[in-house]
């Protein structure tokens, strides 16, 4: 007579039961064991590789571990499928993009999620999403301001800048009379910029008097 014991009929083989494996994974997550939870989820994935609930659970776990790129690899598969879990995938992808500092992509994902929120999400969940979206908006605005092209100067600003450069050049040559002549013309043409010319007036006078002093010294 054989000594091999027969497995009772009411015993469930967990090795091939995705639902039970995912419940065990959830228990691991609740206990803070992300590695153990992820190991179980990956086992469930090998059994049902197209199971989108499993994909999103893995993506969410990677997010909690700050492994955002790996999370996106899973959430993007769900997004590309176009099936019922797309809405959840947008929220998870938004979190991943935010973690990577890709604020434009994160903002887009969160906006897509908010357009059609699943019934399972609580008010607390939505508050967290809106707070994340605010962070995205603020960083997008900051980046846009940094990347904005400086305003094009008009021709009068360019002309004034060139005149001031010529005045400075004449002062360096100790040619106060020429510098003063250029400055007088500039003051007449750009009356609104008189305050800008005051320091040049003082330096012109200093150069002119310095040159006169040199001439007196040379003829003495």
C-alpha cells in the first residue's frame, strides 16, 4: 500500500492563484516589506502577464520605492492598452513623472486622470492629486519663465548703447572734448535718459580738466 498522502480537495494551490498571491503581497506592503511584496507580485505576473491590476500594483510599489522609471515601464503598458484601468494608470504615471522632475508630463497625466476619476478614489486621494498638480503647475511656470526669450530691444536702445560705448572709448583715450560732444548730442536726442548720462558728464569733465592740467604741466 502506498504511503503517499493525497492532498485534501479543499486545499488551494497558492502557487497558481493570482488573487491569493496579490492578497499576500498586499499584506507584505502593509507590513512595510516592499521587496517581499514585489517578489509576490512578480510571481503573479508570470502567471498572468496581461493582468493590468497586477501591472498597476507593481507600478505603484515601484513608486513607493522611488524607482520611478521602472514604475513607468508598467503603467505605460496599461496606458497603451486603452482598457478600463487607464484612469488609474494616469494617476500612477503622474506620480512617477513628478518624482523624475518631468513636470510637464506629470501635469498632463494628472489632468487626464482628473477628467474621469474612478469611483474608488476618496476625497483624500483627490486632495493629494490636486496638491501634486499644483506642484507641477508651479514648476512648469518657473521653467517657462527661465526659458523665455528676452524681449527684443528697439533701435533707439541699441543706438544709445553704441553711443555710450563710444563715449567710454573717448574717455579712455583721454579725449574729453570728443566724449563731451558725443554726450551733448546724446542728451539732446535721448532726453528721457538724462539720469543715465549724469555719471558720464562727471567723467567727461574730469577727463577734460585732467588734459588741461597735463598741457599746463608740459608747457611749464
